[in-house]
C-alpha cells in the first residue's frame, strides 16, 4: 500500500467504517482513537474480549463482536490490526486480497502527531533501552512520553494528550493540551523553552508488520535472535525482515542506530548504507571500534563522530551489569546523543539507572537464597543472557507458551550453572524432551505457586532462584507482567 493511498485514508476518516481486528490493549486504544477522529468503528475479536476492554468500548458506544468474525468485520474501508493478531489470519488475508489497507496501531497513532519519534526494537532489551532513554530525557528535563509496547499504547497517549480531533476533510495534527502536562510543547516546529517534545516508542516486530508512513527520527535495532518464529513461518529471514522495517520510511537527516556485533544486523546496515537517501548510520559495539557510534577501548566507552573521539565513561560505572546491559547502555547513549542530550546527563543516567520491573529484578533474599524475576525473558536468547549475568549456582523456572524454541541452545549454561530446572506451562514436555537430562534435577509444576515451592526446597544458601521462562505467558497469564507479579507474590509468601 503506497503512501499516497494512506494519505487519502487519513484525510477521509470522518464517517468512514474502519474495522479494528483484535481487542487487546492496543486494539482498543486504536478503536478509541478512531472514534475520537469521527470514524465509524467496528471491533472484531476471534476470541473473548476481557471485561475491562468491553467496558472501554461500551463507554464510547463503539460496536464490537467477540468469539469469531462475522460479515460485519469484512466490509471496512480499511483495517487496523492489533499486534496480537497474525497477518496470516483469515480476516486479515481477506482485506489484503481485496487490496484494502491493513495498518498497525503505531502507524495509525503516528498520523496524529508530527513530534519526533525515537523507535526502539530488537528481540531482547527493547523495554530496558526504551525505559533508559526515557530516564535520560527525564534527567535532562526534556519533554517526552513513553509509549508503544510498554506502558500505554501509542493511540492511548495521543488521546490523553488531546491530539485527536474529528474532521471531515483532514487529519488534524494537534498540540498536546497544557491541561494534561504543561511541560509538553506544541509539536515539532513549535519548541518550548525546555526543548522539543519526543515520543519514545518501544515497538515489536508485530507492530512493524503493517507500517506505511511511520518514520522515526531515530530508530534503534538492538539485536535479532530467534523469537516469535511461529508467526513468521518458522523463518528467521521473515522475522528479521519485520525488524528491519523500522528503517523503511527513514531518510537523510534521520538516524539508524544498530548493533555492529550482530552479524545479521550489520549486513543489513551495509545494504542500507548503499542507498542514496539512507539515514545516517551509527553503530555500537562491545567487541571492536566502529566508524561512527559508540564502542569500548581501554576500559572506556568511546563516542566517535566525524573522526573525533570522546571518552564518555568507564563501563564499570554502569549499575546494570552483564554484557547485554553494556550493549543496552551503548544503544541508549547513542539514541539520546542523537537528540542532543549532553554527555554529563548520559553519564548520570548510565551510572544510576537500575533497570525495569520483570527484567532480572531481585524480588527477595530469604535464607541466603536470592529470588530473581526475569519474566520479560520471552525467548531463549534472553534466558541465555540472564544465565550469563549470574555467577552462582541456581534453580531455573522455565516454560510457558512455546514459540518454536530450541532449548538446547542453553546447554552449556545449564551444565555450568543450573542444578535444577522446573518447567511450567504448555511447553513442559518439549522442555523435558530437549534438556530434561542435562541438569541433575528436572521437575514439572502445574502452577507458579508449586514451582516456587519446589525451587525453595532445591535452592541452598548463596544460590539463586531465577524465573526466566523463554516463552510467552498467554497459556497461564494475561501477559508477562501478570506472570512476573504472580512469581513475586508467591516468593513473598514463602517462609
């Protein structure tokens, strides 16, 4: 779908029937935004819609259906896709075959703000880096909002800030109202005394699948490792192509920040650089110097731009430890440097930022055993990095809804550090088949409470109990946050 067609859709929303497919948080946020814009919205979900989401739709008088798609879901002028709905679903394919536009929620929301966007993606680390970039902006006193795959959906934030107005002829790009947050300036081109307002967006591959005009001023690609392959025909190439779309609408004057140490990402960056209208490319590496970007040299983090080098700080000053967090820190530093945040602010944030909930979060120490919540680890690579950052023997709680994982990739780490694996969720049998004989002890638990109790019995003083599932949470929980909270609650009830 070309940009010209998308522009026409934007200009003719009032009274137009738009179907939102999927009624989770982002889908309902998109429906509310479209309703505010004057569209005739219809929401359709193949499964059950939760009561809180129903209440939001009913409050605005938005029509919806659940438990399947009827003919009413097929006759929209275009469709907005909630991230949880795969492109290969029958209803989405129906729109595509009819040559009707299918747009993602972040694409839709981006129509309503001309303020610059920093978009961050990657198989692992995107929540940490998005939060870290937000921390830098806050320390610098720079107006910003965090949205996307973290916190509130992009659409919800646009509504909250008063950016959406109904119109019969054109999409209004409105300024956030001062009654919401007085520090937010008008929009791009109307700077406040505190500087231009920025969106900081965590974006997943699902959200990038159906963008058409979404164009961040700064895009960040942290890494690409196997994840969600069940959504991409079990093809790494298809999954990687989805991640690479973050640069699709970028051009000269914008910035793409990428992981030089990830060979797949580096290869893509080289191809991108050959294009005449490519954004400027900044790389980060923990292994070797880069031409432009950030790297390590003699125990210093170095910025290099225009053949000039600056020492930022020592990597040992970072509060967050581990190789993955060093990469996250370099990516964060470059992202905010691209937005002209000063080095002293970057140093302050890198040396004080303590991380995010559900990512290697220490919950409690009981009887000399440390309990760590890493519920955000939804793929094998994230678990590998979690294990790599822990130097003591441990009990690992693993499992959930499998996404085509190869758990044998954890073999060396398991042999080296893990004496007990406790498997939970739908993937228990697959985990046992692949790694059940690697550790001295393997057991399965029916629920989180039992898993935590089993772990307490296995763990000894000076060791760690780690929840790092390598799977999505939807077999047992609403989301990874729900899973993490359940783990923490179970740990707090131990005695």
